[in-house]
């Protein structure tokens, strides 16, 4: 009787993990070796030196940790990258204010992280003592770089991970494990080519050449992250977006392949997209709390949403 080799064990474990990820609703699952992100280091340093993070000061924290997953999980050997679809075919009132698609329903930090933790529990139950941590946009980890290394997609000009089959309307999550697995081939080809639709469409000119986005000029930054007043030079440039922005994704040719999510918790109140501008302008704090009680929109708070509505209304 031949005992399975170490290679066969890794293959079998990898196949079981990927099958479980699919069963949990993830549309992609790729695995990369946990190592230092050598190519990303100078890019991150340059991005921070240019102050493209604006008031997102947390982006400058834990520089080394962002580049090396072994500082997040001792003895880390594998980074599992996961993608979870949130695309919806929204029936929007075309003459109203707009909320980004990702924020229509329940906060993805809770929905997706539950799924990632389920996957970690499965691994620990099935394989044994595996040390690991689950992440969903909640720690210093460069998720787009890892998604590329794991073969999920490539980083587009708008800095988002793109897939030829699935577009870009998906959340990314990671599992860092001290477990040897089979690694996927990295996505080395940029399938954006000469297309500049996202660059041309961005009304605040936040998308720069060479796969760089000036985060401090992004509509999402102004409507979510910025706590002060929105700069007057941005007047007339928000295209009715009051929380987040999907412009660079809406114009991306690869998103013609996006399919509606099967996750009902991401489907928000229909009223969000049927509100008139007047409905938004007269929204009360009680209505805000009811509609957005589990939504990412809570981040901007009631007064922040009113600030955004007022800024867009004036222009």
C-alpha cells in the first residue's frame, strides 16, 4: 500500500478548500505563497509620499505589515484570496442622488467575514491545528496585490482587481494560514490594454497614469472618509453621488460580464434607488437609522450624509 506523498496531501487539501469556498458562495478562490511583496514596497512608499491617502492616516500605519503577511500570522505559508460578488442590476431613479452599489445592503465587513471565518473553521476541523486569520478590508493587507498573485485577476487602471469573466463588482477577502498548499499562477497579463475609459470618465481626475489613484481626489474619499467640509474646487464634479462612486466600474468594458449576486443580504431597500432628490434632501435621522441600520452608509453618519447631499445639491 502506497502512502500519499506530501505533494498529494497538499493537492487534496487545496482542492477541498477551494470546493468549500465555492460552496460558501465565493466566486473565486486563489492561493499564493506568503512572502514579502517586494514589487509593492516602492509603490506604496511613493503613494504615501505623494499624500494620495489624504486624511486616511491609517494607510501610513504598519508599513512593514502591509507588505509581509508573516508579520500578521507567525509562520504564515499561504495567503488564500477570495472574491465575493455584490453586483446588482439596480433600478435607479435617474433624476436622483446615488449611493454606491456595494453599500446598498448589509455591510460586507460582516457578511463576507462570516463566510471567511466559516472557511477557516472548516480548514481547522478538517485538517487539524492550523493557525490562521481572516481579513475583509479590516487589516493592513494589500488585498489587490494578493488577488493578482493568486490568479484571481489583475489590477486595473482604477486600482481595482479586474477579472475577464467576472468584472470588478466583488469584494476581496483573505485567509492567511501557516499551512502549505498548492499555489496558483499569478495574473501577469494586464488585459486593460490601451483602454482609458475609467481615466477619461473620472470627474475629479483621481485616476492617474501607471496604475495610480490619488485617493484624496476620489469621490468615495470625499463622501465617506473626509470629515471636514468638501473642498469648493470639487463643485459640480460629483455627478449626484452622495455616498461612494461607481463611475470607473460602470464604464469598464469587463463589467459587461457581471452577473447579479445571489447574496440577499447585499440587496438594499428598494426605496434607496426610488427616492427623488427631494426625498433625500428631507430625510430624517429616524429614516436614516432605519434604512441604513446595517449598511456601510452608517460610516458617514446622518450629518455626513446631509453634508454630501447639500454639497451636491448646491452644484
